[in-house]
């Protein structure tokens, strides 16, 4: 057998070794990190893992790996990573301890990515307190989805811990979360390096011509260079893929083995846990002579029997499994199922039983469905989809088979596997379905289309579902229509959907007034007719709208200019998101809090909501939602927002995006009115109003009125004022009344309107508009020659804007005061302005008394990372304690 010494196997890998050594040095210094090694099979990734293992002197080392034939079991790989450290569970906070017990099925309950990922981070950080930790994750392309998400979450957050993680990923591989981690792609060896490796492998005696051909055929692949000479180098050239040829080399080692030895290898390949406690009992059930067979198998060099059964290379495992006959694989899985504990590991047992089936088996299908339910509870939606898909294949009853297939598609969609969900739906024959089941198919197709950003197809399918249910289930039919709008808002693609929904509502079955009635009335009859219906939906205490339709509820509250209701809804959504661990709910609620806080003049709270939203986006590997930052920048009057406008506009106006581009236009109108660039504000506000989008069109009306008046466009101002006044009258809130009053004053010049605006908005929590009313009244008074009267209102406006850091409007107020002969008081910039958004978030939470652990949980980082932020905060602010943070103005409000 040709083998290469460890050092020889690393020929030509100087850069890779340097990166690994730097990673280990950083972990020793307490600033860990991650490295992803990518490359084709046999390129040397495993050899580099071995180098890391040898170089990690003083480290505790833990191995985990994905398994090609068992990547459906939720958290299988994560359990490998955590199992050596479960002794530290009692040292963790209760919520993290419980989260890990749930995912490893030692306790009942539900889990989610955030809790699981953060609990894993804290477990490994605790384990690394006494000595640094090296985690080697091989074949990460085969990680089960739940483990992949949790480990990727962990890998992005270990920079303040003495922990290093190295992944290997076989290419080509589909795009995944690991792509966002630091990595290296291994290329083939040069001819000189290939010859050096061959010489060190014991193949130096080969004929020069043979050696040349091996070097050419191996294409720089180290494993191929080591395996091809096994045939003596005289085999004819092979045109199959290099990976297949390497696997073929491993299969050749099986050719002369006795049946018992091949069976033992098949059992080992079918159990990727490498647990001797499963292998040897399974071998006994198969009546294999374990001691004798073990020696024969060991001689092949394919597998090592130790405290863990390890194949010499992942390709060797797959080669053995693929070389086995169907009957051999079935017997192997049957034996493994028999020796797998049905209490402690029911899912793996069910999966082995499923692989052992030769045809439909309802008992096994039921067990798989139960496994799917457990997986969903633990957040393993991809695993649930796989269990359900296999359960459907084993089900004899056609109706149950369809039911399980649809459930598998829904689980796949929930896991983000949109294409897989769509493929499952295509297997459902719709000809024999009744209308209810057919509607379920259409609803799923609609959700898939919306998730794929097929803005036209999504609502079309959901409207078709509503049509199918119109006669058999009128109530559900109407709910389907609202579901289409709610989901389009959730995925950020609502443009044009409301019109389609209302078109479908015209043919819907009559029903008592409901949310669909309110929406239809809003569009057809206007705000005055719809407001009572909307308010009734918002004030339903038995079935709160925000719990059923959170996105719509927040927009409808804003549509009525009900600031307090909007804030309460946003806070309820965030609380529900925290309890459930739903990133979508959390992002939605935090976005609404950011916009609400900005208009209420609490920009610190808006910033921190934005920071948490961005932390969530980072945690789940999604792009951040820029609207929140855009609102804050526009209200504040930051000129840097123009660059942000370009970013958001490009995303919102991309073909097929369907995003609320009116967000950009409304924000641009606010920003430009603050900067007194009224032509630009008029253009932006006009575009926002023309969109007709919920809340955004109405919110842009006061901006349109002011910009039109300042640019001498009386017709545009009058038209916008008329619509704004109707909305305000229907809303019946002080905020709406005050805003409409100052808009009216701009158009008519009536002092009574200015006075009414000031009086009404004094009762409103919307500081942004309260200051606007004072500013506009002061400006009008000065232009009337009443300087003394104007100063009082301009002073109030300047103070409101300055205290809230609404800088552009504060400058306008200061300029007006100077024009009256008075200088605005100078304002000291708060010391915390020099903090980053993330640091401001940490500072605000700590100022309210939050512990390091509580802050870490909010930001999905480790406590050491929070401590690092605090050190930077203390340095920048010139303070030394948490108590001093509480004394800084503006830091005492939590999200």
C-alpha cells in the first residue's frame, strides 16, 4: 500500500498552513475565528485538518462531520460538536441549558436558531475557559440544515473567544451560509509538487512514463496521486470523473473480500455516527464473526476501528455504501434500527427503518411523521420535510400520501428550501383532489412564488385558492385573500398586491364585516367610510389583529395616524418575536419601532431598534432591511442619507422586486424639506403619494403640501390638502388633526389653523410633527412682521428638534431665530454621539440595568463580545463604570 507521511501530504500547501497557524495563534490569544477550506474531493482538505490537529498543542480538540446518507436528522452534527462538553451544561444560564436539552431531545419544548446558536456559543465558550478549543467540521456540505444554521451562527460570533473552527466543504456545492465565512479554495498541485508527493508515497520505483501519465491524469489532486498507483500504473486511461475514479480505487479494495467483511463495511458506512456501541451489536445481529472480520477489514486500510469508527476518507465511505447491493444496504439499516434505542434516539431509528423498507409500510410512515413533528418543534424544518417526504413515499392510503406530501412541502418552505418545496408540489396529482385540498396546493404555490419574488404569480395562486373555497368554506376563502396581502408585506414584496386582493374580494362570498371588508371599503369608499371598520379590527381584544396579521395591523394603525396604537402594536410584535424566536416577527416589530421612535423624537431608541434588527439579519444570514436606517437618517436630516437612498432605491426598483419604493420617496421628501430643498421634496413626495401604498402615501401628504407651497404650486398643495384633511377627519386623533391643521395653514395662511395645529399636536407623542407645527407657525409670524411673537414658537421648535437630534429642522429653526435678531442657544453634542450604532445599543441596555448576559442574548453574541464593546464605550465616553452610563442623558430608554 502506498501511503504518504503527514508532512509529505501537505506538499504545496504553504498558504493554507499559514492561515491555519494564524487562526490557532489567534485562538490562543483569546480572539478566535473560523476558516472554511473548499475544494474537490481528494484535494487535501482532510490532510489540512490533520495538520491543524497536530499544530493545536495545548488545545482541546473536537471533531464533527456531515454525513451524505444521514443529513436529514436535525442537529446530528451539532450533537457531535457539543457532546464532549455537556458536562458544562449546569454552568450555562437556564434558557441556554434548556435550549440545548430541547434540541438534543433530553427535554420537551420548542427551540429556534437564535436560542440554539447562542446556547452553543456559550457552551463552547465555557468549555474553552481553561484551554483553547479547536473544532474540526469535516464534509460540511453534508451537514443537516439545523446543525449548519446553528454552527454557522456560532462561527460568526467567536471572535472574542479562544475558539477556532475549521470547516471543509467539497466543491462543487450549492451556495450556503458558509459562503459568508472566511475561506480558502484549494487548487491542484503543480507538476513539480505532484512528483514530490508521489516520490514521498513510496511510488518512486514506477516507470518514468507511467509516473508522467499518473501526474497528468491526477490533475494535481493529491488523493488521486496516492490512489492511482495502486493499479500499478498500467491501467488504460479513464475518461470518467476524477471523483468517480478515486471511489473506484476504493471499491477495488473490496473486490476480494469475503461476504462477511463486506457486510461489516456496509454497516459501518450506513452509520455515520461512528459509534462502536451501534456497529458491534448490529454485527452480532447479522451473525458476523466480529473479531475475525475486523482484522480482515482493517487490512484494507479503508476504516479504522477505535473509540470511533473512521473511514480513511469520506469518499471511501461513499464508495463502500454505493458498492453494496440494495439487499446488503437494507439488511445493514435493519440491523442498525434494531440496536438503536427507540427512547433516546427515535428519529435515527425511524430513519434506519425507512431505509430498510422494500415497499410501502404504514407503520414506518407513521413513525417518520412523528419524527417530523419532533423535528419541527426543535426548529428542524428541513429534517421535518425529509421525514415527511419519505413518510409519503411509504404511505399506502392516497389521501394520507397527499396530506404528508403537502406537509413536507410546507416544512421545506419554512426551512427556506423553496425549490425543493416546489418540486414536491409537482408530484401531487391535482386531478383527484377535492376543492379544499386543491386550495391547499394553490396556497403553497402562492407562498413559494412570493418567497421566490415572483410578485405576479404569488397573489394569483392565493386568489385561485380563495376562489376554490368560495362556496365550500367562505370564511377561509376570505382569509386566503388577506393572507396574500399579509405574506407579501412580510416578505417585503407588497407592491400591486392590494389591488389584486381587492379584485378577488369583489367575487368573494358575502360575509359579516371583517378585515377584507375594511380594506375594500378603504380603497372604494375612502377613509371616512373605512375608519370605523379598521378601528374595530384594531381594537378587537379577543382576537387582536396584530397577533393574526402583524404586518397589516401595524400599517393600518399608522394609516389612522394613531401613534400610541402603532407603538403598542410594534412592541407586541417584538415581544411575540422574542418569545417565539421568529426572526421575521422580530425584524417586522423592530422596524416598526424604529419608524415610530423616529417620529416620536427618540432617535436613540430608533437607532437601537435598527441595531438589533441588523444583528438579527446577520444572525440568520440575510441582508439588512435599510428602510429603518433610511427613516432615521431622513428625520434627522443627515446628508449622508443620499448615498443610502441610492442603495435602497436600487434594491426596491430592481425588476420583480415589488418592494415598497414609496419608503424611499417619503424619506427623501422628509429629508429634502428639512434641508429646505423644496423642489426635490416636491418631486419625492409626489412619487410617494402616487404609489397609493398603505400609510406611506398618507404620510407623504404633509410633505407634499409644504413642498408645493414653498415652490409656488398651489394646485398640487390644494389637492394634497384635501386628501389629507379627509384622512385626518376620519382618523380622529390629535396627531392627524394637528398635522392637517398646519398643512391647511400653509395653504390658507389662516392663523387659527396654526394655533389649532400647535394645540392639537401638544397632545401628540409625535415630537417630529409637534416641532414642525411650532416651526411653521414661527416662520409665518416672522414673515408677518411679528418677530417677538415668532421667537417663542421658534425657540420651542429649536429645543424640540435639538433635544431629539433632528438636526436639519433644528438648523431651520435656528436660521429663523437669527432672522428675528435672536441667536439660538448653543447645544452641546451628547458624548454618546461618537459611539457606533452597536455600541449605542449596548450602552442603552446597560444604562437600564441589563446584565452582560442579557445584552449578549439581544445581540446574539457572547458575553465576552459585549464586554469588549463596553471597554470601547468606556474609553470613548471617558467613564469607568456601568453606573456612570445611567447618568448620561438619552441612554435610559430600552427597546
